[in-house]
């Protein structure tokens, strides 16, 4: 049974659950900006698909495909920047990903949830 509360009461109570410390360590503002950029570009792709489903019955035009591919290029740019700032590169990222997904396929755990299945 939930109690009724005001937004102010909610705000005060919710803030008590916020972690007190945020150590930055190796996470610089520059790296954080790239991660946020990746999130933003991924959101743009999701938004395009939402509108295609909502407004066009899921039918993709050649122009929409081109726009999505451009956004995927932006995602790739951010993945490259982040991997570089972490001291790596796209080839390593791609290789690690192929190792991960082929291992999942070989073990029959492609479906499901969890990073390390």
C-alpha cells in the first residue's frame, strides 16, 4: 500500500537515496562529454525509429534510411573517441565484441539478459 505524498516530500525522500560520493578517478570531463554524446546520438536513432513506427506504420523510406545511417556514423564517431580516451581503438572494441557474441552463440546463451552470460 503506497502513501500519498507531495512532490516536495517525494523530492526530499528521493534525495536521501542519492549516493553521497562520486569519485571521478580516471573519468575526466572530456571522457564524460563523449559518453553523453554517445547517449544523445543513440537517442536520436531511437527517436527516428519511434516516429517511423508512430507516423509511417514502420515503413522506411530511402531518405529515412540515409538519415539513420548518418546518425549511426555519429555513434561510431563517439565510440571511436571513447575507445581512444580509454587507451584503445575501434579494432580492439570490434574484436572484443566478436569474441563476446561468438562465445554466447557457441554456448547457446545469445538470448536472455546479463552482460556476462
